[in-house]
C-alpha cells in the first residue's frame, strides 16, 4: 500500500524516536531518542534537525509549554530533563530535575499554571 505524502529523514544515525511533542506556532517537533538519549529539535518547514541536546536516560514523555517556551522530557532513569527555547532557532538545556525512577511523566506538569507536579514516595513508606 502506498502512503500518500510520506517523507523520511535521517535525523541521527542509530537513533530510535521514542516520543514526540509539537510546537505548531513555530513548526517545531521535539523528538526524544532512545539509545543515545538525545532530544532533537526538528524544523518542520526546512525538513532538518536544528538542535541535538543531551537528556537523561529513558525518555517516557515529552511536553512543550508554549507560554514559557520550555520542553520537558520525563525519563525513567529518575530525572526530568528541562530545555529552554530562547527563540525558534536557539535551544538550551536548563537542567535534569531528579525525581523517582520510572515516574509517569503524563502527570508531571500542568502548563496553564507553569508548575511542576512530581509524585514522590515518603521515606519509610
């Protein structure tokens, strides 16, 4: 079966795309890669990667907050990698925030309040 409009691009040799988030306003895709633990920023108009940023191991969820221009990658290794979009062509890593290993990133952040919500076990429980 032929796929209409399908295009393929080499983003990073040996990379397996795990999860994706989009910035529709600036036409950017944020692609987390398993195996090499890299966040790729992809320009959807130019059809090319414009940034490769190191992240914590085991990407589970990628979220983009357009209000703050931040990208959050929840990783099963016990960190949330946080990146800043300074403008649509410049990105930088802010930090890896330590969390419980194997945290479920779908509940990690509420973009409307720009707060991070991280579940942690109490010590001794």
